[in-house]
């Protein structure tokens, strides 16, 4: 049995991006074989009797002690039914005078979607808890909520994520960072179905 400290050291030694990509692929293949789903015409159209895997791209903005940063996220969603979505997203954080961080956000989202008859216009809202596994002592629990508008084949939306970090962190200037942080995220492009 590996201790949590030993596991964290192992993750630091390995290339985190490759490891997480492998986990996503294995999980996606397993979910597709175990749970039947159909290919709907839009990634947000879900019914209670089908399950599907979708993907999305989003960007987040935040601030640490007056320094702005950006995060880019590539998410894989297991839409279990029309009300529940398990989202896993690889992310990388960058910015001036900000520690670069990469990792995985995993969240369970309660969601509601309303689309017109031809699926060209609709509204999607979600909220839920999650956990962040990241480099540089940036492991955290979070809550998030958002609203997305579907306009033809494009999805535009925004939301907020509130992070509560487990460990004490320091900036590049050795200033202690607060244990909580809020991010605003923007979904600029649509997703798709795998």
C-alpha cells in the first residue's frame, strides 16, 4: 500500500499529463463498453435512458495576490442521464509571476438542459462538487456552477469555481497564498460526442 505522500512523490516523478491521458482513455473505453448509449445530434441532448461520453474545451481566469493567471481545460464528460454528469478535465495553469500548475479536475455535476425541437437553441445549467489533483501542492476540493447557451453548433457560457486548497502554498516571491480561491471560467467553443 502506497502512502499518500509516496503517491504524491510518484506523481511528481512521472509525467502527469501522460498518466492522466491514459486514465481518461481507459475510463472512456470502459464506460463505452459497459453502458449503452446512442449518438444524439448535439452533445448537450441527453435523455434519462441513455448514457454517452462527450468532450469540451474551456478557459478559466483567476487571480493570486494580484497576479492574473489563465487555465485551459480539456474535459471528458460521462453523461449518465439527463440530470447527472461526471466530468474529468485535464488543465494547465499559466501566467506572469504565477507558478505553472497542471493536473486533473474531477467533478460530479447536477445539470438541466432545455433545447428547442430542432436542437439549434437551448440553455444548459449545472452545479456540483469536485476535487483537483495537481502539481506544486495545488490539490483542492471545489464547487462549481455555470450557465451555457447553445446557438446552432456553438456553445457559449460562463461559470464560477470556488477552490479550497488542502496544503499551504507560496507564490514565486515566497508570499503565502490564501487557502481559498475563486475562478471565473468561460466556455468559448462547443463540445462533441465520442
